[in-house]
């Protein structure tokens, strides 16, 4: 029998937990939101579909948390900087190769995140997948999850959508904007390698130093402001071009190339950002399945090219892949205020600022690094979805156009929006006011007490 739809029978779903603030997703934005809210004295629950907190840092393996940092860079501080400092204190960070920041160890940061969550008294709920909101009219009052334990309900006074894809907002009825698949920023399968002769590799880098100006080669053309073109970059392109000429890599794989993060004394090279997969839709599981497999194949081509054509890499071998493909771009909310290209290029200032972010734009063919002290404000209104009460959004799904997203999607900026969302959620619970009605003065003062530079 052929049917296009199945009618499921009605069922009762047990309520297994109640909380003041529920954060859905524990990437940099969600983790920051949960910590910020908990430190305000409300009950916080952190929901995560994988078996660790940290999202892009731990699940995907993107260790370059603040690789934009230079001497003149102006940042928000707050929980984002705390991630880095705690990682350093717990021996889970190493100096970053192209900036004044530290690269976070993707495995060690799992322990850092665990520690931060435990210290804050947050209720952790891993291995549960959000599947639907629980609504009371136009107000969200909780979520339905699925897991090995079956279908369960969690009730909450306020919900923070930190899914990265605006999953909660979309299903709760808030308007969202999805980038057309053919225009989405490429996805990446991150990987780490071992067996590198550090001395030989670094000698080769010194003999042929690469710059940000070299990013515009082959398939990629990158717009810069010019000020960073001559700066050193850990960029790799020549080995892959040679591999294509020699038939080691198929000719159509001309997008393999990018940066490495750090080379360790014991021969590991981490945070290999070399695989760029155009056309991957992070909201389509079939698309993600296909590109997970394709990305791993391309990573092995990259490793073979490095073995053959890069000094110190002759004994290189795969150490591990990230647990999941890395997605840069899918849905965003149509927020009360959507940030614009002019905002992120022009040092935007807002009365409802919840934090600053440096002039760092990375995506859609634009690369601008914050080397001259320029920075912008992140407005609270860009976190507010339309049409749904008790809900706020943190992370890369906040409102903005494509070039704005190329700035706000970055992990450190996600912590800025996350910390702002968490503090706002706490004040919303304490005062009984919806997110749109909370006193921004109270939110801003609390953020400053938590170490955030808001102006």
C-alpha cells in the first residue's frame, strides 16, 4: 500500500523536568547563555543532542575561537574570553598560529565545558533531540524531545533557541529566513592529523611564507580591505594545486585548501580547515549525509597531497575527524531588528547594545580582520523573534543580512549574543516580563557586572 502521509495516534507525553530557563543547544552561544542565566540566580537547564557541550568547538573541531585577535582588536570580553582563559588554565589551549589568541583543544574543551556547567549549577540534559515546541497560544512554555528514553516533555518559563538553525523559533511559528542552498556558505569537515615533523614543516613555512593576500587563488576570490593582505597566514594552497596537476587529486576538487591551526612538538597538526563543501544544506539530513561522506573523502585527498608536496608531512596520518560536519549558514530569524552589511562594516552603535564585536567579517567572499581597533555593537533586538513570546535566540541564527551573518556567525560573537540572551532570560523570569519588555538598563548593568564590554 502506498501512502504519502501517516496519521499518528494521539498520545500522552510525560513531563520529565521543569525549569526557569531552558537553553536548547550548547554551542558557544548556548553554553554562554546557560552560564550567564545561571549566574543571575535562576534555574537553568541545558539541552544538547550530542554527548558533550561546546558545539562547533567540540563536536565539529573548530579550535580557532578568536583567530581574528591582534594588538588593536577590541572585544566584548565576558564569557567568550572566559572560555579561553579556563581552557588555558586546564591545559586545553595552545598559542594560535596567526593571532594573539589561544587555540582551544576540541577534546580538552569538553572537560572545560563540563566544569563550567557543574560550577554554575546548571542542569545538564545531553543525548536528547529537540523535536517540537510546547505552545500556549503565542507563548512557548516548553519543548518536546526524543531520545533512547522515548518522547518526553520539558516545561520552562523562558526558552533560548541556540540550535544554530532557528529550529525552535521556526517550529514555534516565528518568521525565519533561509539562505538559498546555492548561496549558502560552504560546510566543512574538520580533521586533525599526526606524524608531522614540526621542525621541517616550520622551516618550509618560513622559506615560503603565505599571506592573506594569497587567499585569492584558484577557485576562491576574497575581498579584503587591503590592510591585512601582507600579513602572515597559515594558508595552504600550493600542495593541492600541484596534486591536481599531477593527477593525485581529481581536477574538480579545486576547492581543497585553507588553513591549519597549530603544529605540536609531538607531531600533531590540529584544526585542519581545508575541506569546503558548497551546496550542503544543514537543515536537510540527506544533504548532510552525502557531504559528511564526501568531506571525509576530500580530507584524505588533502592528506595525500600534503604527504607528497609539503616538507615535514611525509609521515602524516589522519588522527581524527570532527564528530559532525560544520555548518556555517542555514536559517536566521526575521528579528525585530535585522543587522545589515552597513552595520558590520561601519562600526554600528545601538542604544540596546548587549556587547561589542570587532570588525571581523569572514564569509561570502569577504575577509576583514580587526587590526585597527574598529568594532560594532550587537543590538538586543536582533535576538528577538517576531510573533512568539517567552523565546529569544542566541548564536548564528540571530537576525541579519548575509554580510552581517558573515560577522555574527563567528563563535566569539555567538558568545556575545548568548550571554546577552542568558541575562535577559534571567531578568524576564525574575520580573515576569516578556523578552520584548525587559528593562534593558538592568540587562546592560548585569552584563557589565559579568565582565562584558557593551559600548
